[in-house]
C-alpha cells in the first residue's frame, strides 16, 4: 500500500495558498494560472479553510455574487479535512469519498507538508494495479 509520504515525494510538496480577505476573483485567477482546483486558506500561519472551484460555482456564480467584491472568507470551507503522511492512498480515498472532498492538505507535526487531490490518488492506484498486473503476467509466462 502506497503511503502519502511516498506519493508526495513523487508529485512534490508545493501548496498554493490564499488569505481569507483576498478576493474570490484573485483566488480563482491564481487557480487558473497554476492549473489547480483548490487553494488552502492561511491566516497568521494557520489553515483556516480551503477554497475550490466547486465553492466558487456554488457560492458566487449561483448566488449572484461578484467575485471581485467577495472575500474568500465568505465562500471557503472552514472545516478542512486533512491527512497525515503515514496514511495509505486507499485510506485517503475512503475519507474523500465519505466526506465528499477532492483535496486533502497533508499535515505532519502541525505543519502542512503537501496537498493531495482525488486525481493524485486515482493515478497512484492505477499505477499500483498496473505493476501488479505486469508482475502476474511475468509470473504466468515464466
């Protein structure tokens, strides 16, 4: 079973963040520029929320708000589900499914050391399965 520590070593540990008083427009523009689907919301060095494209679509567009005038704090999710580096990919997939989230900041010793997405987990599972299939084929064909 692949652990998040291994996954982060492969994909990198860079995490993009935003301040809760920044505009939603700036946050969405940052996501677009970085080709990412979420930003961790940091205030005074602490995680206070997460903002995703889904939050934007549901809490700005559908509610008739304007993104330049709406602060991130107004639409972010303040209850951030986090993971630990020693957790397995499968365990995190289950957490994401139950909690209906697509991004998990990874915390170690009180510090954020990375973030994983549902796509990262799916890619890891597919790679693991591919490796197992190759090994079984090699075994069968001797």
